[in-house]
C-alpha cells in the first residue's frame, strides 16, 4: 500500500508549523485620558486626531478607515475571524472606534481599543525582525502628526501596566497538534512562562486554543529593548517549531496507528458529517492540516487554512446566505457540515502503510 507521500501528496517540510508573525505597538495621545476613563467628547476627539494621522501616513497610503461601532455585529465578527480586530473591538459599547487597514491588509491600526492606537504589522511565517522594522517606521510616520504620551522614566504610557515601556507585543502564531498528541504542551507552556513569555489562543488574550493553534508572545515590555524582545521571541519560536517537528517524527516512528487513526477519523468526519459545530470542525481540520504538512494528504495547507476561516460563524453565515438565521445553532451547524462535505469531495482519504505498531 502506498503512503500519502508515495501517492502524490506534497512532500513534508514542516514550514507551516509557524503560520504568521505580528508586531503590535500600544500608543496613546499626550494630554488625553485613556479609553477606559474617557468621556464621549474625548473619544471623538481622539478618534478624529488618530484618523487624520493614519490617513496622512505614507506607509498606509491607499488604506481604508472603517468605523467599527457603525458596523453590524456580523461585519465586526467577520473582521475578528480574520484576525483584523481584537475581541475588545467587537464590543459596540464604546464609540467611536475604528480600524485603519493598508491596501494589502498587512498593516494598520485600531483606534480607541484599549489604547488610543494599536499599530500593527503582520507577515507570513517567522519574520518578527522585519516586521519590527516596518512597525517602527510606521510608528515614526504616525508620530509626525501626533504627540504620544511618553515618560522619560517609564517609556510609552499605556492603559494596561503590562504594556508600559516599549508598548510592543511580538507574537508568532503556531500550529502544534503533535505536541498536544504526545502530551508535551503543558511542559512547553510552563517553560515559556518561566522565560517571561506566554502562550495565548489563536484569537489572542482570553481565547482558547481549538485546533492546536497558539500565539507565542512576550509578557515584559519594561526594562528590555524592542530588539531584545524580537530576538527572544524569534529564538524560542524556532525552538518550539523544532519540538513540534520532533513530536511529529516520534508519532510517525513510534505511534503510526495513533497518527493514522487521528487523521483518518478527521477525514471521515469532515466527509460525512451532517451537523458540526465550530470547535469540532476546527479540531478535524487541524488534523487534516497536520496530514497535509507531513505529506500525508492531497490538499494544500493553504486550502485547509482557508477552510478554517470559512467555517467560522460570520463567514459561514455570509457564504450560506443565512445572515438572518446566523444565531440558530442547528441551521449554522447544518450549513457548516454541508460546506465541509462539498469541500472534501476532492480530497481522497490519506493512505497509510498497514502497520500494527502502536
């Protein structure tokens, strides 16, 4: 019997363990109250000043500004599912709030989130150093139009004390299913915390980790330079990537039946399901992504990534024309199952050698 690699699947390289990197800078305007204590007049003034500054930034040329508080709940949810806005910006309680996004969608800023400005730059794979250079240049560009709240003693002043100092958050999104399967994640998380970093779920602070997606990011922003933070996150992201690849090799060598069972169950469930919720779908797609990245499944990793966005509630409602019924769990889970069955028609079951080793 041919293995997945023998039957024409992509060769395994593990390049997709690290999905993306992000650099975020927290900034506030000098002389203005923080968002959590500002009145409506202050919020409007801050919004207008920030919007003008972003609109004049050369590195955001041809970008677009969206008033988040004027969008529908489903429109805001779409942006959240695409990781364009934070969970905090989902709320319509504070007004006005905005998202300024570059033409390519890879950089921009949130206005009146936890801080007046949350500047961000994102990139594919592991690239914190280049993103920091881009974010720093964008920050300087914006600062030509505004004055930031800054203390010579403490650095940039922020609403949350954990961001005081550089105000930088460097994050690397990783897919770590094998480490979960070999029960090493608890040890990894503990080690990361001891080193002054943290693991968050795929959608940031307060989110879980369905599908084995984790964000590695720094905790410390005071008393350490931006360059040191970038270097530290890059160093340990590479180490964790190697741990994941080692766990995959161990599964392939020592527990092939466990690996095959996990992947084939996922393929079967996605191919025949009639009702499936988001968490279960993400779990099975995670296993399919693992198979694709290990060269065991005839589907590009990028296709699986796109499916993971499409099955999220707001995107699914839009694709299925169910906006009016999008809060009906049964209708939504049925539409998700229909969507996945159609998507899986062109994906043959992964092939594994007949082995009794477990």
